[in-house]
């Protein structure tokens, strides 16, 4: 299930969920297991965190795999 508005996306699969909330270039994420963090959208459209950068589609694939386990 997806819930989408102008600044927030929530994806649910059974008891698991992921919420992404955007404030400018900053994306805050949270999970059902209380894990959370912040990412920055770079000028080239990649996602940057404290350990490096990823393409957005690669990050989305990783999140989807986690939700489907």
C-alpha cells in the first residue's frame, strides 16, 4: 500500500513500513522498527548519507527488498 502527498511517501507491506519525508534537498526516513535517518538529494539526483552516495533507484530497490522479507 502507498500513501503519497506533496512531501511524504509511506509504503506498507504487511507489518512493515517505510516513510520518506522531504524538506528541500533533505529526505528523512523512518521504519517500523524505529530505525531512521537523513539523506540529502545531490545536484546530480543521487542520495547522500554519512557513508557515501547511491543512485535513487538503487536505494529504492534496497528498501523494497527489506520490506518484502
